[in-house]
C-alpha cells in the first residue's frame, strides 16, 4: 500500500508532468484562461491517463515484447490513446449527457496532449507492474490537473493587472509557470 | 493560393514563428534545450518529420476521408517519428538516452499536426514540403537561441567544448541547468521579438 502511495505522490508532485517534465504545455497555455475550463480539461486528462497508462502497459508487455515489435511502440501507443479517447467519448455520451456537456469538447483535444503519450512513455522506463502503471497514470493525471488549475487561478488575477505590452498573453504565462516550477523543485528529493 | 517560396519562409521564420508567435510545440522546446547537442538532434528530427509528413499528407489529401483524417495524420506522423527515433539511437545512444521520450513526443508536437491540418490539407505537395521545412526551421531557430543561452551559462560549454578561460570568469548558474530557466528564457525571447516585430496579434 505504501508503495502505491509513493508512486502516486512522486507521479503527481515530485515528477509533475507539467512543471518538471513540461508535458501538455500547449493545451495548458491555450486553455488556462478560465478555471472552469481548466477543471474540465484536467478531469478529462485524469480519466484518460489512468486508462491509457494501464492499457498501454498491457499492450507493451503482452503484445509488443513477445512478438519483438518494440520499434512499433510509438504508433501503437498513439493509436491506443486515440481509440480510448473515442471510446470514452461514446460511453460518456450515452451514460451521462450532463458530464458529456462538461467534458465533451475537451476529449478530442486530449489525443494530441503530450502529457498522455508522455505518461505512457515514461512508464516504460520504470520497473512497474500492472497496478503500479495504473497508479502512475492516475497520479500523473492528477498532478497535471492540479498544476493547470493553479495556473488558471493565477491567470485570472493577472488579467486584471497591467503587464508590459510585449509580455501579455503567452509571455507572462510562461513566467508564471516558470516561478511555479521553481517552487515544485522544492519537492524533489522528497522521495527517493 | 500560390504563396511564393520566400513568402513561406519569411512567414514561418518570423511573423508566424510557430514557437514564439503561435506558442505551439513548446513542450520539447523547453525540455531539450539545456545542451546544444541534444537540441540539434531534436531540431533535425522535427524538421525531418514536419517536412516529410506535410509532403505525404499533401499527396494523400484527396483520398483521406474527412472523418478519419485525424488518425491518418497521426499514423503518418508517427511513422516518420519512428524513423527519427531509430536513426538517433544508431547515431548517438548517449543523446538518445536523454531525449528518448521527447523524440516520441514529436508525434504530439502541435506544430506538426498544426501544419498538416492548416497547410498540407489544402495545398499541393511541393509548397507543403517547403512549408514543413520552413516551420521546422522556425522551431529550430528558437530552440538553438535558447540552447545558446542555457548551455554556456549552465555548463560553461558550447557543444560540449569548454569556453576559453572558463575557470577565470565562469561560475555555474545552476538554475540554467534546471528546466525552469527555459520558461524564463522563452518568455524573454517572446517579449523581445514581440517588441521588435511590433504589432499585437
């Protein structure tokens, strides 16, 4: 149990996908203007990372390795991700139209969110079993969600402030993220 | 919509630079820029992938059904990324160990998808190929500038070669090795270019 907890914490905080691995930057900068949007996108990411990390683990260990096809990793992973996203979209649409209303528009964006593919690829470098892989995916997703929500909360405030003209928009956002990343460096070394 | 070659290059390198002006593809821009060698490998990979996938997708543009366009694009792009990955692994295993996962992430680099969608889907092969090369160069330009700031300040070297008289003036600026500095470097660069090129978006 402790082991799972450690994996979760390290994936979510010390190795935060957004702030120390820089994944999912594009969608983060594009969609962090409002905290509602950030929450919706974040939730969708958590869903998808947990499922795809587990699925990709199975595909990699039980299909690609036995048949000696490791060089097909990238294309397989991205297809698994695209298919999962499509599938989740259909399920949510049937089961809960209200949830679909909130998450629906974010799901297609997720296929090209590098955090999702990134989590699956980083997972390969670690000696994880099936459940650990799932926890790692879940933790990575939660970390990403927390980061984008914090950023969007700060951006909402910044919007009302005077910012040097050239820095408006992406420029100041990068600086905010930079400062937050510095803060997150403080967590490194917490878990060995 | 016949855009001249020079217009394509000018647009992609400056006025619509993918990294600085459209804020695309910055994940890898931030992660690989602490050493110039890694940056150059990454840039070559992105350049090759944008150019080739634009070319192929433009050739295929009339036969791809609208509904599965996205997945076709992803499949074509990831094919080229696999080629890049194998080549980098063969040329320099050391570099590959460091940038390995980021090479895979070229697939989800928004620049490539963006160009495929915005340009190759509606233009003939040769301009699409040029557009791909130009966007790749625009991306490389920014990455190389950032790497040229980070590597000398963080390690006191350029391409792994120590700067002259390093021991007399150089003091390690640890933050430049850390990922965080990339955010600041990129933000300052956007600031400078925005002021130089003028105009708002």
